[in-house]
C-alpha cells in the first residue's frame, strides 16, 4: 500500500480513537451538573424533587436533633404525624410473627439530621426478589418503570420548557426511584397495588388513556361493579379473580416488571409484531389471556390489535408524507429557520430543519412549530395513542372515536397543506420569493428568556 492510501486508513482510525473518549467525557460532564440526566448542567431541581428522587436530592430537616430508637420515633411521631404511625401499625411491617418489626429506622435511618427516604435499594435489602425483577426490567428498554426517571429527565422538552411547567413529569416518572407508587406508604399493602386504582394516578390522560380505556372495557366494568366485594389479598394467579385488573395483566404472578410482554411499546412507532422476538412476547400474552379465555379467542384479539395498528399507521404515514412534501418545497409557514430554536438545540439555528415523525425526534419538538406540524403531532400523540390503548384494552367505542379523530385530523392537515401551497405559489408569483415570517415568530414562547431560573 502506498503512503497516501495508508493515510485513508489511519486518519479515520485516529479520529475515531479521539472521538470516542471525547464523547464519553462529554456525556459524563453533561450528567454531572446540579440536576439529573443529560441536561443536568442547565437544569437544577426544585426542592420537591427530593421527595420524588430521594436517592439523589433529598435533604432532611435540621430542626430535630438526635439519634433515636424505634420506640422514640414512634412516640414522638404519634403526636406529629399520627396518620403515618397508624398506617405503619396496621401494616405487615409492624406485625411480623416471631420477628422484630420493621420500624422507622430500618427505612429512614436513626440520626434525625441525616434521615433518608428509602430508595428501591433500601427496600431491596429485604425484598431481593421484587427489587431484582424491578432492576432487571431495564433489559426490555423503555417504556418501563425502572427507566422512567431517566426517560423523563433525558427528554429534551423536559429541559426546554420552564421548570414550573414540567415539574409534574417527575411525580409520575418517580415510579423508578421509589417503591411506594402502587403500595403506598406506610401501609405497604399488596391488596391496594392489585387494584386498578393503584395505577391510574399516572396512567390516564390523552397520551396514555389506560384508565379511560380499561374502565370502558368488559374487564373494567366487571371490576368496577363487583370488585369492592372481592378479596384483593389473594395473589394475582389463575382462579383467584373473575376479571383482570391492570396488575393482573401487566404484573402477572406478582412479577415486578411491566415491560416484559410489550409488543407495541406505547404505540409511538410502527413495529413488526411478528419478529421472532415478538412472537415470544406474544406467547406470554396468550398464556395470560388463557387464564380465563379460549386460546383461539386470545390469539384473535391480539391479531385484531395488530390490524388496528396497521390501519392507524397507514393514516399516519399519509399525513407524514404531506408534511415531508411541504418541507421539501420549503412551504412550511413559518419555516424552520423563521422560528425560535429550542434552547437545548442551539445548532438548529445554523441548520434549521423541521422534524417530522418519531425517528427525527418530533416527540420532543412540538412547541415552536407551525400549525400543520402541531396538527400532525396531536394526531400522532393523542388520537393515535388513544386508539392504540382502546384497541389494546378492548374498548370498542374508543377505537371508533380514535379513528374518527385521526380521519378528521388528516382532513385538516390536507386542507392546511393545500392552503400553504396556494399561499407559497401566490407569493412566488408576486415577489419572486416567499415572504419571511421570521420577524413575527422568532420571539416565541419557549425562547431563552423563558428558561431563566431553570
Ligand atoms: C422528638 C420528636 C421526634 C423524634 C423522636 C423523631 N422525629 Fe421525625 N420528625 C419530627 C418532626 C418535628 C418532624 C418534622 C420536621 C419539619 O417538618 O420541620 C420530623 C420529620 C421526620 C421525617 C420527614 C423528613 C423531613 O426531613 O421532613 C421523617 C422521615 C422522620 N421524621 C422520621 C423519623 C425517624 C425515623 C425517627 C426515629 C429515628 C424520628 N423521626 C424521630 C420529630 C421527631
Ligand atoms: C418500610 C419502610 C418504611 C418504614 C418502616 C417507615 N417509613 Fe416512613 N416513609 C417510607 C417511604 C417509602 C416514604 C416516602 C418517601 C418519598 O416520598 O420519597 C416515607 C415517608 C415518611 C415521612 C414523610 C412523609 C410525608 O408525606 O411527608 C415521614 C414523616 C415518615 N416516613 C415517618 C415515618 C415514621 C415515623 C415511621 C415509623 C412509625 C416510618 N416512617 C416508617 C418508608 C417507610
Ligand atoms: C428490614 C427489612 C425490610 C425492609 C427494609 C422493608 N421490608 Fe417490606 N417486609 C419485610 C418483611 C419481613 C415482610 C413480611 C413478609 C415477608 O417476609 O416477605 C415485609 C412485607 C412487605 C410487603 C407485604 C405486606 C403485606 O401486607 O403482605 C410489602 C408490600 C413490602 N414489605 C414492601 C416494602 C417496601 C416498598 C419497602 C421499602 C420502602 C420495604 N418493604 C422495606 C421486611 C422489610
Ligand atoms: C407513579 C406513577 C406510576 C404508577 C403508580 C404506575 N405507573 Fe406504569 N408507568 C409510569 C411511567 C412514568 C411509565 C413510562 C416510563 C418511561 O418513560 O419509560 C410507565 C410505564 C408503564 C408500562 C409501559 C411498559 C411498556 O413497555 O410500554 C406499563 C405496562 C405500566 N406502566 C403498567 C402499570 C401498572 C399495571 C401499574 C399499576 C399496578 C402502574 N403502571 C403504575 C408511571 C406509573
Ligand atoms: C400523569 C403522569 C405522567 C406525567 C405528568 C408525565 N408522564 Fe411521561 N409517561 C407517563 C406514562 C404512564 C408513560 C408510559 C406510557 C405507555 O407506555 O403507555 C409515559 C411515557 C413517557 C416517555 C416515554 C415515551 C417516549 O416518548 O419515549 C417519555 C420520554 C416521557 N413520558 C416523558 C415525560 C415528560 C418529559 C413529562 C413532562 C413534560 C412527562 N412525561 C409527564 C406518565 C406521565
Ligand atoms: C407498578 C406497581 C408496583 C410497584 C412500583 C412496586 N410494586 Fe410491589 N407489588 C405490586 C403488586 C401488584 C403486588 C401484588 C403481587 C401479587 O399479587 O402477587 C406487589 C407485591 C409486593 C410485595 C409482596 C409480595 C408477596 O408475595 O406478598 C412486596 C414485598 C413488594 N411488592 C415489594 C416491592 C418493592 C421492593 C418495590 C420497589 C422495587 C415495589 N414493590 C414496587 C405492585 C408494585
Ligand atoms: C386483559 C389484560 C389487560 C388489562 C386488564 C389491562 N391491560 Fe394494559 N395492555 C394489555 C395489552 C394486551 C396491551 C398491548 C400490549 C402490547 O402491545 O404488547 C396493553 C397495553 C398497555 C400499555 C402500553 C404498553 C405497551 O407495551 O405499549 C400500558 C401502559 C397499559 N396497558 C397500562 C394498563 C393499565 C394502567 C391498566 C389498568 C387501568 C391496564 N393496562 C389494563 C392488556 C391489559
Ligand atoms: C382473570 C380473567 C380474565 C383474563 C386474564 C382476561 N379476561 Fe377477558 N374477560 C374476562 C371476563 C370475565 C369477561 C366478561 C365475560 C365475557 O365476555 O367472557 C371478559 C371479556 C373480554 C372481552 C369482551 C368479550 C366480548 O365478547 O365482548 C374481550 C375482548 C377480552 N375479554 C379480551 C381479553 C384479552 C385479550 C385478554 C388477555 C390479554 C383477556 N381478556 C384476559 C376475564 C378475563
């Protein structure tokens, strides 16, 4: 090989060898700021974050001083927080046969100025099975409970928007960083966690209407009508329940993993439900339905979900096609270079480009956009995800409603696309170029000024 040709090999190799460590150093640096996640250098936590993500951010009060034994904690807190002590007394932790109770210092520590709130690791010291399953869920990727905090604080719109607007994200996404989301403190009752009410504080609302779709289904209706009379202290196993609750289907046999059967992954993108990996997951679903239904019916219902998804994605791709056509002809109005960049996306100021669809990152770019892009975002994120959950949970009316909403959104997008073309052509004919909307738009609602205090 001549010297010149060798250079083509070692120059890229040397660049890669430098780039990889630099990339690792950059990620490490970006995560080492006062906040959490990839944007921790620009985002610092509100105090309440200490309660949602106690392992990282909790600061105990300094007003009470001393190292106390369990009975002292109980005695004093009986007066200060009687509800907490009463719940603890009613819990299994306080009434262990032939064992010392699991008391306040076991979860919080004994030195009042250095108290901690228990992270999953603290519970895991005694509950290795549940904690182990919980941690192990990470191998299914997101969405999953164990990765929920990371997903929220690593989402661009979490750092882009004013802090007061996004604090609520962490309340729901704290399911990853503490164990009292489903069996709440200080009763820690599995019977509570088995009921649908344990999940719907977080699993409701437009992008994930699990609450709405489940209670509209035959399962949810039976549980609502008869569930109060059931004995929820029985484990989630075949024969114990007439109709399934959320946990019966998603945490079957008490396994602390909700992502171990996931085929459609929140409905955000089209997947091939028949890959060999997905066929393994499907068998888990079928086995579960067969606790109460015939095998053929179980398979047919899941195939019905796949068909609903195929039709939904046909509609979404048609809308994406219209948007991509407008982008190619520079007809979005205001265009990508005429509107404010997101604070976390400074390079977009140099090479502005509208993001369309999942792979281009549109899920985190939906505020400073033109009307037609926002209309597509809503079709994709609300109408489509609503229809997915309705199909997954056997809420027939919800599927009809979701598809009607998608059809209406598509008609609106088509109408807007035609108007943008007509406008663009008229401007070209009149001035020889399109009008510049930048002056009107560059000071948008999520520009730098709004991040003050983030
Ligand atoms: C002499 C009374 C007293 C004793 C004993 C006591 N606490 Fe407290 N504790 C308090 C008071 C008062 C507060 C509320 C402080 C505040 O909100 O300003 C508190 C707050 C807490 C909090 C909330 C954390 C925080 O920073 O707000 C926890 C958890 C707690 N105590 C656990 C314990 C445990 C565990 C023990 C035993 C090791 C214990 N306490 C013993 C008086 C006591
Ligand atoms: C099995 C573990 C466990 C035990 C035992 C326990 N706690 Fe807690 N405690 C928790 C968890 C979990 C939280 C919620 C932490 C969070 O919000 O991140 C909590 C929160 C608290 C808080 C703050 C709650 C609030 O809503 O302001 C106080 C106060 C408290 N515990 C006191 C006590 C006292 C007193 C005892 C003993 C009677 C006790 N805890 C026993 C797990 C425990
Ligand atoms: C010091 C050990 C210890 C710690 C720490 C601990 N537990 Fe427990 N927990 C127990 C024991 C022992 C039982 C009784 C059942 C058993 O043996 O598993 C129990 C039972 C439970 C139960 C079943 C209660 C019932 O009514 O059947 C739940 C739920 C639970 N723990 C959750 C938690 C959570 C959540 C945490 C952390 C916030 C935690 N535990 C921390 C020892 C502990
Ligand atoms: C404190 C809030 C909270 C509670 C309570 C909660 N979840 Fe979740 N759940 C989340 C969040 C947040 C995510 C998404 C995490 C992410 O971004 O990866 C999620 C994700 C999921 C997923 C999606 C997994 C996938 O692969 O798509 C399922 C299924 C699920 N939860 C079921 C349940 C069930 C069943 C219950 C009740 C037993 C429950 N959750 C209770 C917050 C919660
Ligand atoms: C009411 C509770 C709740 C709130 C508030 C909430 N989330 Fe979520 N989030 C969820 C649930 C539940 C899921 C899982 C949905 C599923 O699998 O159906 C989820 C999924 C996600 C995902 C995974 C899907 C994806 O796009 O990759 C991300 C990221 C996310 N949320 C970020 C955020 C951010 C950022 C905020 C605040 C702006 C937020 N969430 C507010 C409950 C919530
Ligand atoms: C998404 C909801 C959810 C979260 C989060 C959750 N649990 Fe549970 N937990 C449940 C359900 C549902 C059951 C009842 C399972 C059954 O019927 O077998 C349960 C039962 C338990 C039990 C009792 C098991 C038995 O056989 O009696 C323990 C102990 C427990 N959980 C510990 C934990 C620990 C530790 C964490 C945090 C790592 C945690 N849980 C987080 C929903 C949850
Ligand atoms: C009859 C069993 C069943 C019940 C009951 C049930 N679900 Fe589901 N759920 C499903 C199926 C099946 C899917 C589709 C999963 C897939 O695509 O792999 C699903 C999807 C989900 C997803 C998205 C997970 C993903 O992989 O995309 C979440 C989150 C969810 N359900 C939460 C809940 C909540 C919360 C409840 C209770 C209010 C509930 N479910 C009740 C069967 C059930
Ligand atoms: C714990 C028992 C139980 C489990 C598990 C269960 N179901 Fe059901 N399901 C019922 C009962 C009870 C009914 C109402 C009576 C009926 O229509 O058979 C029902 C009704 C239905 C219906 C409405 C039936 C109709 O003819 O309109 C559908 C669809 C359905 N289930 C699908 C599923 C799917 C899919 C799964 C698995 C993901 C599943 N079920 C798991 C108990 C269960």
